C-alpha cells in the first residue's frame, strides 16, 4: 500500500494523515479492509505501536471502524466529502480570507520593529529600552510577593483596582497638575491598549484623526487599521502648529504636548490654549500622550495639557512602561465623565481587566514612596547619560549632526544635514557592522522627512558605553 508521509510531527500522525487522504481520495474504498497492523508496519518500516496509534486516531475521528476478530474497515460514510486533508504545509500555503480590519493590520504591521534588527549589538541606541535600577527591582519583587500572597482570586474590577486608581490620582496631582477622582481613571495594558480603546469607542471607519508629524507610528498604524483617515499636521520648535489644523471634520487629535515625540519640542502655552479652544468649538477629542513627562532635566516639570482642560475634551494617557519597565504592561487613562462608562465597557469586553496581582503590587510601590524615589534617582542618572551622549556627540561628530533642542525624556534627535537619506541608511548599516545600533527618524513621519536624522536613545547605556558608541558613530558618519 503506497502511503507518503509528510515528515511533519509525530510519525503516527503522519501515517494517520496519509491514510485519511487515501480514504478521501477513494484509494481505500468504503467498507474495505485496511492492512493488518503488523504487515503495514513492516511495509512502511514503522513500529507496530505507531500503526496502532494511527488506527486509533482514525477510529476516534470516525474514518475507520474496528470489527472484533476481523480487523479495521473504512467507514461507509468516510468518502461522503472529498475535501483534501489539511497538512501543515498546505495550511501554510493556503491564503485565508480576512476581514478588512485584519487585512489592514497585516499590511501595516512593521516587521522591522524598532530594536529587533539591532538586538544583541554591543551598543544599541534604541529608544524605549528600560534603565536598570537594582533598588527598584528589589522593591518591585517585595511588593509583587506581598501582592501574590494577598491577592483576590476573582476577576478584578475591569476599570482597575480601586487602590491603584487612588494612587494614580494622588500621583498626578503631585507631579502633573491634574486633579481627578478614582472614577475618572481607567487602568489599561499600556499605551497601545489606550489607543485601541479610544479608536473602538470614538472612531468610525473613515473618520479623520489628526497626528503630529513626526509621531509615534504605532498609534497611527492602530487607527489606520481601524479604518480611520489619518491627517498629518506639521510640528515646529513650539510643538504642533495649531494654525495648520483643520477647522472642522476631525474626530480626534493625538498630541504629545509635554515632550513632542520624537522631536522633543514643548507645546507653547499659547498653542495649548488654542488647541483646547479649537477642540471645544469643533467637538474634536484630544488624546494627550504623556509618555515620559516625568523626566525633565533643566526645568520644573510642566503641567499636563489636561490640567488646562475646562471643557472635558482631553483624554489623558500615562504609562509605567518608560518609568519602570516595558514588560509591566500597565498604563492608565484619565477620562472625561461622559466617556467613562463606554471606555470601561470596552475594556471589560476586551480582556475583563488587567492582572490584579501586578496592579496591587504597583499600588503599594507608589504608596510606599519607592516609586517617586526611583523617579528622582532615574532623572539624575538620565541627565548624566544625556550629558555624556551630547558631549561625546559634539566631540566625535562635530558639524556632521545638529541636535534638536530638548531637555527632557530618554532620547535625543540628531539631524544629519550633510547626508542624503540614502547616505543615512548606509550609515546605519555600517554602524551595525561595528556593533552600534542606530535608528532613522524617517519611519516616524507620515509625509516625507525634511532631512535625514537619527533617534538616539540613551537610557540603557552608562556614560562610558555612550562615549564609546559615539566614537564609533563619529568614524562611521565621516565615512558615509
């Protein structure tokens, strides 16, 4: 009996698939007797147990029937449908039908996710890598162990644990000038889920959503996947240019006023007031993405745009990914009263709520003061690393770069005025060969970037490594 095994998975399943295909193809007719297990095992050079397991599998699926003292026979109805057996190879080759949202998501998925192409390099200047703090790690383990020992095992409140929402409110009042109540706060699985919930609750297919240009492309791709029409608005040294905003027709605007991503610009007070006034007149919602507003080095922390909002048009998003570590996957939203119920319902339908143990541990970490002690220490370390990067950049790259003015965050933007876009790509490739991971600014623009530039993250590397990295960078930038 000719049977072709596909070399994928356990041998008994390979044999079961081959026999199933023979039955469906009609090569083993209905009610015909299958070969004895010993004989088939000898013929295929398999163990008898392998053949027995394959027969048992086919019997369980109804393709064959065993008769006591007589053997195994093809079931009389097994050839009713002649559909081909799906093998792993054919499943991979076949293109499934997707919904429109699935097709858009697949098309927008960035396979060169920032950092992935440079993972493992000695000097990786990826933005968003966490800063190692042994004291924070120790405090987190302690609070996590306590939370695990005292956790409620039922589903958590979909809006977030009340104790964490209370701590978030107190923290925002102290650090960001936002006065809110626990019922205004929604705990989410990071900034990306906050954008996803905003799109699901507020945006219909075809609605216009305004983005700064450049911007965080992960948010833009999410709204595009939901069918929104993205409108880019240019940014200058004072943040988003409010005079360039559309006067009507926009459903939502996504902004980073405290530290524009990725240019580092701070939205001026005049433009903050104008942005809020335009939103009130047009009925547009504003998402304030305050992704790293905790870290300012040369001035006092700025109050959030939300603190100026008197018409309840601003949805504020904060995250613990940048200030603790990305693996935590916890963030929060401060919602206008009219949106609270819809957002909580959308969150409940999505995942029934964020993990309760991590929420409880985080609430205790904030309440103990350890979180803000970490912020103060982190700000000092980041300032030292930023200064080391800037000094080394000036020393080794000189006039080849122009650094965008910024005194906050965890990255700098270095323009390359002497390079073309092609030369900038060659620079990245050459740096990679020497163990240095660099990241172009171009992917963060919806429209064409005005000139090539690099996003240089410094949170993950100590000053000595940053100096060594800039030495390599200077040599590469002169060679391209």
